[in-house]
C-alpha cells in the first residue's frame, strides 16, 4: 500500500522533511521513495508542495499520513477535518 508521508533529512538539530510517496512496508529512513512531492522546513516555515501530483496520488489510492493530512488541509489542497 502506498502512503504519502514525511522523510527526515538534514543535520542534527536542523531538521528538514521531504514529502514522498512510498510503499508503507519500506523504512522511513532507508526506503526508496516512488516520487518526491515537495518539502517542509520547520525552522524557516517554508513549504513547497506539488498540488497536482499529490491529488494524482490520492486519486490512485495513496493514503496520506495524519501529519500530511493536516498539512494538506492547512494548505487548502484537500478539504476535511484535521485529525
């Protein structure tokens, strides 16, 4: 099953997250992603998301994680209630 979730990158005490589509059985650190859909930088509050590709993967059956679900609602990419 495919999921849309965050993978952590960056140095110690400088987190940087990529939004990726990945097989749920693979590791969040070592697993290879199917496609990269954007990034989130919590230190500078920068976000860049590929809206069309995210909607495409959701239509194809990928399930967003709880954090990504809330992020997509706050960015107005999908509608619904936060989890």
